[in-house]
């Protein structure tokens, strides 16, 4: 898949890893449609990169269907999906306040896992209309918490473990349509989520990384997403992007 000719949807495209991916793909010549529930930042970035913004809540069937229709109308079809919409949550199974709230567990899974699936199933149906043999590429965002989740990360790790676990069956299902599927499992990245933490906390997170001892740059995620799109033999794989960080 040539990035220069790609028509890409990036969810969570208003911020962090999604915004960096949207900028990178646009700089490589791709057409980009951003899906996000943050309209203000999404519209501003779409204007900056000459793309399209669709106000989408990934958990909502009708909202995603409308976003997909807007993307197809704007770009004439969809070849690439990078799913970055997500939330970070933390809560102990039994904490000072009592047992983990079921609502917060379900919400984390609804956005991070079910939301990613909701977008990819509708986008894949559009990709299937493209001429083959390769009709599309899907990149989902897991986390190293899928493998070494920490205390308080039961909900988040479950949602990301789901992303990792469905990667191979998605690739197998969508092989029929000529669509490749991979996931990126980022370590700790310098996005608004982490940059909001006190500098000492950011420094201690960076110190945990094996090498290089720093947070990942969103552009590094974006370049890997772009590489997955352009490397036609990469399929069904979850790639850690973490400076060899292993969380304890
Ligand atoms: P971020 O908060 O900067 O961006 C997330 C974006 O998703 C926001 O623009 C937000 O509005 C959007 N979003 C959230 N819920 C949504 C919904 N229901 N519908 C539509 N849009 C929604 O976060 P980020 O750091 O860029 O994270 C991107 C993804 O990468 C997330 O899935 C996150 O779990 C994952 N991740 C991040 C890190 C990290 O260190 N930053 C590490 C591992 C995994």
C-alpha cells in the first residue's frame, strides 16, 4: 500500500498518537479523515493538514456509520484505518473505596476494545469494495499493559489484551477481503495524557525504559503505523514499541 495514494481514517485523531499519525500520513501524501469526539481540536487539525473531520463517538454504532459515510464522501473510499481512540483508566479490584466499579470497567472495555472493533468492522466493509488484491490495512492500538499490566490496570489491560488477542483472528477473517491487520503495543509515550503528569513522574517513567531512557515520541508511533501500511508482508502481528520497557 503506497502512503502517497492512501485514503486513511484515524480515530482519536484530535490528540496524541492519533494526531501524530494523521500529520505523518498527510505529510506522506495520504488523504486523511479524523474521527474524534473532541470536535474543536479535531477540526483544527483537519484544517492544518488539509483533511476532513468527523465528530464520532467510537462506542456508538450510528455515529461510526455516519463518520464512515463522511469519510467515503470526502475521500472516495477508505484504504487505511489507524485506531487510536482510547482512554487510560486506573482502579484497584478492591480499593479504599470498595470493589472496582463495574461501570468503569465496562466503559474502559467499551471505548478501547469494543469501540475499536466497532470502527474496524464498518471500515473493513468499505475496504472490501476496493480493487484487489490488497484492499486495505488496519492498525489497532494495544499497549504493553496487554502483557505486563500493573496494579490498578485490570480494566485497561483487559481492554488492550482484547486488542492484542483479536489481531490474528481479524487478519485471518479479513484475508478473504485482502485486508491486513496489525496492532502496535506502545510503551510510555509523551502525549497529552502523560505530559499532564508532574515532571518528576514523567522523569521516573522515562527512567524505567531500558534504552533510550526517555518517553516515546508520538512521531515514532506514527512512523511505525506508516511502515505497517507500506510493508505488504506484515500481517496478524502485535508489535511492541517500548524501548525494551518491561513494566513491573
Ligand atoms: P490522548 O488522550 O492524547 O488521545 C486519545 C484521543 O481519543 C482523544 O482525542 C480523545 O478525544 C479520543 N477519544 C476518547 N474516547 C473516544 C470515543 N469514545 N470516541 C472517539 N474518540 C475518543 O491519548 P494517546 O496517548 O494519544 O492514546 C492513544 C491510544 O494509545 C489509546 O488507545 C491509548 O490507550 C494508547 N496508548 C497510549 C500510550 C501512551 O503512553 N500515551 C501507551 C500505550 C497505549
